[in-house]
């Protein structure tokens, strides 16, 4: 047997021989027919091409399935299995039998046939050969190749994993064995996730092999595929950081092979799976990966999986590393990926998720700088397009709304309005009207948006926004966050005189007063509600509705419930003063002894001249009614 020594310049004769036998390119990165840069290079590429979601480790199955024993090839396999057992004392003849079996299996794989019963027929015999002659390198080469091919043809077969690890340990210099064993292990655990916990203790074998064969790109890719699947198993995540240092090996592979598409994509998938669902104890170790991730995405912009897994990883680590991601030009890199793969639903979702964290979290200065970078690189139309192209993808909509909420300034919201952002917000409110989280995010944006400009207030009304805001408040009456943002938004909308009759026509007065009663103990809601109603009361028609719906009583209840809250005291007086223009409302004030409550507000309203003048004007108007018996008695009783 020729000794195997792998070097930078090439592989050994044994490695080359087995490589030629099965054309084993262990990259699981799928070929993309629409992308001329990526071509199918091997048998494994053809059988393992897939469109895996970011956190999935499963490989696709072959398209055809046949029962074992019906074809001539099946009978040949059965005959060779018998020969293999009969010649157990002659390793040389066993190698010949195994070579013929391997050739038959390879043809089956090329024909894309799946044979579910093949595993129990052939697998135990091959595993037994490995157990009996673990030191025979040529024989072990054939066995590992067969187990790999068997894992494709019969995904239910999951025996022999321990023997594959043993083969890797016993023949550490034989890269062909390392590659075939890793490929077989990957297939088994991807089709049988329940096997992952059992192989976790043996991951160190793969890591050691990675460190011993850092120059063999095909083997590295196969080994990284195993790590990617293991990383998706929560109990196994710790070994990447604490015990075996697998994260270090992934980083080393990315550094060693920056131009290898398969290694970069597979390494990024490993990083993505590891970071997903992990706490800061894991993600805090990702510092050295940030520049590698972004470098890979920039260098391989035409490779879909590099971009997808890059966006996934940046999303999962952004909370911990938002500053370093921003410094490494992560925002334009993510936007470039989204622009290049606008059709990729998952990439759009993950890109928006990463951007949302980068634009929201961090210091105020950092978030402002990130928003500016986002807008400079035309991020707004890309995000809006992602939301429009994926209207039913809830996560994309949520992250997109978070991004819109980060814009904050009038200039930025003018850009949003001109780009159709308001239509996207309203579309969410219609499509996800029962989703509390979507409703809250939309109202938070509208609260800020309507506060900045009368033109914005009018735009919301013109597009039917008043109906949508009130509808959201009614549907989610038990959501405090929605009510808080909704009241603030309605107050802002009522600042524009043209909106006031529209609010009344949509039943807004009744909604505001009803919800103020429910949230009587919330000072902010009471203040916003009184402010909105006070502005609505500038219209005579609205005064009638406010009075008939109990607006006077609501204002007095707010003042009594929050006697030391300056905002509530001032806004309630604002509403009552506006309602003194409507005589029936004044009668109600007399009946409810409003003057006593209003007088107590002295010293409680904000120390602004306008607030003080408003209070005194209200007191003066009420005191003019002293001719009535109620006011006379009350004043006589007052010292």
C-alpha cells in the first residue's frame, strides 16, 4: 500500500485513486443553473444540490425509488455480499469484491435511484469487514466509499458511523478515507438528526483531521458540512467554543481558502447554525469572524449561498457585534446581497433582520451614522421592495417596519413617503390586522411620522390612515402598547384641522372616550386623549358628539385620577375649555361640580404662561355661571 502524505502541491496516489473512483466533491453547496459562475463539478454535486433554508441540515433525496431485489444489479449486489462473507480470510479478494460493489453503487447514484432496502442487505457486511480488518488501508478505503454511496441510495441506513470515525483515527494521513468517511457521516446525520447527539463526542476526530489536512479543500468542505449539521444541535454548540475549539477551525479554514466558494459557503453555514439561538456566551466569540464574513460576501457576490449564510450569521451576531459589523462596511455588503438576490425570500428576510438591528441598536451616534449609511447606499428602496415582493412573509414585514421606524427625522420620512413607504405600512395594517406586533410597529412609525409635519398628517388621512389607526386600536383594545401609540397618533392627526371631521365620521370620538375609560390609570393615554378631543372640539359638530359620548365626565375623571400629573391637568382643562362653547356641555360641568376640580388644578398645570392662562380662562367661564343655584351654594360654602 502506497504511503499517503498530503501536501500543498497535491494528493497522494491513494487519494487520487479513490477520488477518481467516486468523484467525491463533498461540497453540499448547491449548483445554481441560473448562475454561470457555479458549475456542477462532481457526482456529489449532482446528488447533493439543494436549496437549504439557513438552519436546515437535511440533504435532498434522490428522485427515483425502487425496491431492492427486482433488478439484475440487485441480484449482483446480493451475490457479491455472499462472496464478501465467504472471502473474509482473504483481504485481497475482499478488496476486489468491494471494488465491484462500489462500481455498481456508483452507477445507481448516477442514475439517481434510491433503494430503501439496500442498507440492511449490504451495510452490515461492509461494517463487519471494517471491524475485522481495521488496519488494511486499501480495504478501508473501499468500505468508506461504499458506506458513503450507501448513505445516498438508502438514507434510512445509519449503521457504521462509529466505524467511520475509527477509520479516520486509524488512517489519519489518508485523505481519501478522511473525505469519504466525513461525507458518509454527513449524509447519515443529515437524514437522521436523532443520531447527532451520539456523534458529538467524536467531533474531536474531525477537528484533528482538519488541523492535519488544512490544504485539502475538498476534505475541509466535507468536514465543515458535518460541523454545520452538528452546530444546529443546541446541546452541541458549546463544543465549538469551550471544549474542542471548532469555531477556531472554521475561522482557520476561511482564512486558508478565501477563494474557495464551497468552503466559504459551508463555513458560513456552520457559523450561521452555531449562532442561531445561541446566547452571548457563544456569539461573543464571533469577533474574529466579522471581517471574514464580510470579505467572503464581497468576494463571492455571485454565489447565492455565501450571501444567504452571510446575512444569516450577521443577523444572529449583530446585537453583540453591531459596531464592528458597521465598521467593516457590513451595511453596504448586506444591501448588495439583497440587491443581487431580490428573488430569494430567505435572504431578504435575513438581510432585513440584520439591518434592523444595526439601525436600531447601539449608541445614538452609531445608529444615526448607520441610518445615514443605509440611506446613502439606497437601502430604503431595497427594503421597501423586499416588503412588497414578500407581502405574506411576516418576519420580513416586521424587520422592515423596524427599519422604517429607525428613520426618525423629517427629511428621512420625506424620503420614505416619496418612495411609497406609507403605502407599505398601510398594507401591513390591512394584511396583518390581527397581528398585535405588526399593529404596534405600524403605529409606532405613524406616531413619529405624524408628529413631524402637517403634510405628513394630511398624507395619512388622504390614504385612509385614520380608518386603519382606529381599526387597529379597536381590534387590539387589550394591548397597552398599541393603545399608547394609537392615542399619540390620533392626537397628532387631530392637529390638522382638515382631519377633525374625518375622525368624527370614522367613530373616532367614541373610540377615544371608550378606551380612555379602560385605561383610566394611564396618564399618557389620558393626556393624549384629552388633547385629541380638545382639538376635535374646535368643530361644532364634534362638540355634540363629545358631549353625548361623555367627554366632560372623561376629562374630569382624568383630572381626579392623576391630580399631580401636569400634562393630564393641562390637557383636560384644554378639552373642558373648548367644550364651554357648547351650552349643554356647560350644564354637564355644573352638574358634575367641575369648578371644584378645575380650581384644584392651580399649581398643578405646567408652569408655562399659556397653560396658566388656559386654566384661568376656564375657571372664569365657569364662574360666570354663578347666578345658578348650584354655583351660588358652592361659592357660599367655599371660605
